[in-house]
C-alpha cells in the first residue's frame, strides 16, 4: 500500500493549482455575483488540457485516471467550487460514452470534444424526479431505426452552453429501470430547447438550466444504450463521477480551513489572537483531520475505479463523507470569522453556500446512505461470530 502521489501526479497537481490560482481564483467572486457562465475560464481549461480529464489517449484525451482527475478538481474547486463543477461537467457528460459508447461514437464524439472546444452535459433529472431515476418520464419512442424524444429535463449543468447532452429517457415509465435508454443529443437538433439559467444559492457560476425535448429525432448512430441498459449506464457513470464530487468537497473545505487558519492567527480578542484559544484550535484540528479523511476516502474510491473494481460502495461513502465535511468545515469557518464570516467581504460565506450542493447533486446524502446501508445490512460479512443464529 502506498499513500504517496507519483511524480507525474505531483506535477499534475502543481499544474492544476497554478491554473486555479492564475485563472479561477481572481474571477471567482465576480462570477458568483453576476451568475454569468465563465466560458472564458472553461475555454482556458480546455486549452490547457484540463477539461476532458477522463477521455482516453486513443481518442486524443489526456487519459488521466480517476485519481488524477480528483487531484485536478480538488485544486480547481479550492479556487471556486462553481467553476470546478462546470469544468468537470464535460467528464460527467462524456462518461456514459466512455463507458458505454461504441467505437464509432467514441471516435466521433470524444475526439471532437478534445479537438474543438465543445461542451457536453448529462441529463437524468426532471422537474418531478431526481433521486428516483427509474421513475423518469421523458419518453423515447422507437421509429424504425431511430428514436423520438419528448419530455423535460431539469437542473442540467452547463446545459445552456452544451453542444451535446447525454440524455436518459424511457420507452415506458411503467417499466421503471428496465425501460430506460440513453442517447447522445446534439443540442442543435430540431425540437431541443435550452432554458434560461436558473438562479441558485451557491455555485452560481455553474450554468443550470431546463432542457425541453419536443419530437427530437435521434439518429441510429446516437443511440447510446438500449432500453434497460440506460439505467445501469447511469449508475456506472455516477460510480465514476461521485469520487470527483468528494474531491470538489475536499477542495472547498480545504480553502475554508486555510482562510480560518489565517484569520485565527490575525484576529485578536481579549488581547490575544483567537488562534491562541483552545476552542478555536480544536475547530481547526477537526477541520484538518476531517479533510484528510475525506481525501483518503475519495482517493480510495477513485483508485478502485481505476483498478476496474466495482466502486459503487466506496464512491457513495466518499461522496457522502466529503460532502458533510465540506458543509461542517465551511460552517465552522464562518464561526471562526465571527460577524465577518457572515458578510460577503470574506470568501467563507461563498464557500458555505457552494458546499451545500455537494449534499444534493449526483445523488443526495440520503441516497448515498441508502446505498451504504443496503450493503451493510445485506452483504457485509461479519468478522466476529453472529449473536445467535445467522439470519437468512
Ligand atoms: C445545481 C444543481 C445541478 C445539477 N446538475 C444536474 C445535471 O447536470 N444533470 C442531472 O441529471 N441532474 C442534475 N441535478 C439534479 C440532482 O441530481 C437532483 O437534484 C438530486 O438527485 C436530487 O433530486 P431532487 O432534487 O429531485 O430531490 P428528491 O429526489 O425529490 O428528494 C427530495 C428529498 O427527499 C430525499 N429522498 C428522496 N428519496 C428518498 C428515500 N428513498 N429515502 C430517504 N430520503 C429520500 C432526498 O434525499 C432529498 O432530501 C442538479 C441539481 C442541482 C441542484
């Protein structure tokens, strides 16, 4: 077992950190206030090969492992969680193609994403459904070799600027997960309507829109997963992208901790820096230990995916744990800043607003706990003898 980053990973971390400090941090507050989409920053990330992190080398991508991608997004998120979400969204949108696309689709779409500055979004959620993916209503009707899509998707990150969206839709809502298929939708297709940006509590620079689909014809070559396979593809995608949410949360919490250390050493109360008081020291110690634990769980979940292992459980653990750490650390950071923490003068209130999203998107914290408890209650093998007779 080895907990040390390789020389390449250290170099990648340095590159991502320099990008975050140079291109992201100076504009983080501006984009948060204006709620504009930072297209210029996203384009620079593409120019520096930091946009399509998971696209394999054979399709022109950097071919980074998921662990490498987590190292990159922790750095970008520590400068601005909203911009990090938008930068990583190409990974989320492309992952169903990486996992489930045929060779022609990979050559065509993945190569294009790398060569040209193109955005790809991901859409399972709908206005009346987020957690319960199997109950989606967006309808896919077969018409010869093609499909016709009708319905509405909601909360679609980067959707307003996307060139493509991987859309999940059902041939029959009654069939639940067995009816779900997946499609590559070109947003220029007739019948696609990209909604206006939806204002948010935090991560305001990431674009969030509804997507309307009215008689959108999907050519044969853009069918990504047949009915029944789409649900599995969505779940496999989440297992590969949830560790990155863990890394976002770690980056966000790390910055809140760093600002807290700084402030605690400078702010004086009762004649001494507040960092001299044990209650404040304890808060900072807890921040550091929780961030360290969240990062290790994130790395483990990413590493398992990179080994080709089933990381469904570890990715849920990492996402749930790291999201809670980000929420707790940013809350405590505001406390350390006192009244100033509550003002927009200092960056901790933004990180606090940004952190909340980690407990919601890509499966809420409750859903992650359902995944974990299902394993613990049904499949976990006890090490010690059972109390009485083993059930089942
Ligand atoms: C800013 C933002 C960006 C997003 N980006 C995307 C995107 O790009 N693509 C996309 O497809 N989706 C996206 N989403 C949608 C996101 O994945 C959903 O919001 C999320 O999965 C929760 O779904 P919901 O909002 O419908 O809540 P619901 O599913 O309605 O849940 C409401 C509450 O009930 C709880 N709950 C639900 N079921 C259970 C249960 N069985 N047991 C216990 N508690 C339960 C939930 O945890 C939650 O607390 C985004 C959301 C946001 C806010």
